[in-house]
């Protein structure tokens, strides 16, 4: 049997070394929106650890993850490990928001809000700042390494990339301690080992993700691009190339002599696309949107800005490349682009976001300022004293999670006055985040004990919060 020869062209397509993507800068509405999100995101991330916030028992830092104290300090809210439900609900809300955006506007989250997009965009900006526009960067890429200009500019670019990566990692570490103190201790060699490990790891991963891997993260590593098609439908907005307008009967042709006027091209049967390639040059993942929808497209809209810029220069109508839905793009008379939110999928995700967010807000607003537990000492279950009275002992554990020291008063209902003995702990003050166990003793006469099987402990923080904890009383006559 003859074995067929492998397809050499296919092997080259599968295994060829990918050329680095060098995007051209562009101006336009979507570029301005991306830049605004970038500046907002960087401002929040890098400045938040330095925002002061007064607290009586913790450093004056607005957001701090106090691992030794087992608490998260987020402005006026203190979150403890037992509040893990909040985190689970927050993650569910984030997932619902992602699916909501995808059903409504495709991979818009990837194009504007994803951390990989933001940091890669910042790295592109630094590269453009040092090396110049796309032609200059391509020339430097082709130049040998013994070229002094290449050594200086590429070296300066990578140094700035490394510094941004380092400060990204350093800022992350500052969330886990008092920022001014931790920063000083880090550089004098007195910070915890975990701080150095964290900063080193995040510096390297940030550098490789945004400087080396870049579009490979979106194309091969991130799973979102692979399963996004399951959340698309014909009304979902995505970036499309209007092929019927751009190609017409004879395809696209450059704007050579006799083919510059809009009416001349229409009369000759050629489309509005002048094959300038600018939409490909500005794409951060290096795709040609004219080849149709591709899972690597992150819907950043830069190709829309590029095409609109060319259309304006040529005097052609805008929108050859645009955000649109498949059903509108393929209709005989396309309507103006709009977000079609009146769909069951979009409404369902939107409703789930509203309900979960409302429940989370309600839960946080009605968070109790302390936690408690009442455990009966069962060895022995009860003791008969020399005077015939019966004694039960209890352990009352109170945890203060109010955010500041609180004073608690413990009482009992359903038993005679004087039956409860708390020693000197009837009124106790507990620091925020700390717990205290109060030893309680209840002594009843035989007649009272015979008719008392249950009573209640009350715990009052003096600020209107009173909880009632039921307890059982055991005696020789208890059933």
C-alpha cells in the first residue's frame, strides 16, 4: 500500500514560527473608550492601597487583606472567613455579568476590561513611546542585534516593561499589609518571605503574559474564547465586516486612479474596501476581520476605528466594519445598530444579576455585629449539691465582628433571679475580631428544677442588638 505524502503546506501552517504582532496606533471612539478603562483600572489598582481609611484597631488603609488577623478590611466593611458565602455569591455575580455581557455584546469584556487586555495595552503603549510607530518598530525588529539603536530602544522598552511588571506585583503585595510600612520593609530586606516570593512570581508572570505571550494568552491559554460561541446567538453584537458592501460584485480594489470616487467604484462593481490593511495593522491579536468572525477576535473595536478613519478620508459612509448582529447584517435593509436586550437569555442573566446583587447587599447591610454559641458542659451533665440544689454548667462563646470594641451583657430568662452565676463576667468587653468564652453556672432548687427543662440566655451588645440562645436544664427528673 502506498502511503500518501504529507501536505507540506499544511505542515507549515501548523508549525510555522509566528511573527510578532506589532499593532499600529489609532484614534477613534473605541480607542478613547479603551484608554479610559485602562486609566480607570490602573488608577484603582495602583492607588487603592494608599487610600487612607481610619480604623480604631487596624492600620489606616482603605483596603487591606489582614491574613494574620484572618479578616479582609474593605473600607468600612470587615469580612471574616465565616463570610465565605459573600465571596461565593460575588463570584457567581461576576460570572453572571460575564455571561450577560457576552450574550449582549460578544467578547466586549475581553476587549475592554480583561486584565490581560489592560496590561498588554499598557505594554504596547510603552513600546510605542520608546520605539515609535509601527514602521519604526518593524524596522527595529528586522535590524541585527549589533545595531546600537536597536540595543538602546529595545533595551529601554524591556526595562520599562520589567519595571511595570515589578510595580504591578509590588502593588498586589501591598494589599496584604500596611502599604507604607510593608514597602519600606520590603526594600530593607525585613519583609516576610511570602512577600518576596509573591512579588517575584507575579513580576515574571506579568512580564511573560503581557510582553512575551501577548495574544497567545487570548488565543491558546484563555478558555473563554473557546466556549464563547455557546453564548452567542444571531442577535448578539460582534465586530463584523460588511462583505456585501465591501466586496460587491467584483471584490475589493485599492483606491487607484479612477477608483477613488464612491460613485465610480459602485458603477464599476467594486466594493468600498480599498484593501489598505489598516484594520489588520491595528488588531492586537493580528487577525483580518474581513475573513469573517473568528474566535480569536476580542471585540476591542480598534478595527472599527481604523476603517472609519479610512472611510472619512475617502468620503465614504462609515460602518464598513462595525459592531452589528448577524441577523441585522444579513437583512435586506439593515437597521441602525442597537443593543437588543429584549431577549430571554439576556433578561434571564440580567434578572439573576439583580437578584444576587440585591441579596448580597441585603446580607451585608443586615450583618450581625457579633457571633455566639452556647454549649452545655456534659461531664458531668448535672451536679447535685449538698443542699439538694441542682447545677448545670454552660460555656458561652462570643465573637466580636463589629469592627470596633464592644461591651456585652449576658443574662438569662425563664429561671429565677439569682440562679445564674457568671462570676465576674456578666459584663465583658471584647476587642474587634476576638472571642471570649464565658463560664456560666445555673443552680436551681429541686422543686424548680423538676419543672424547668428549657430556658434562654440573652446576649446584649448595648446597641440594640439582643440575641436569645435557648438552653436545656438537666436534672435527675429530666426526660
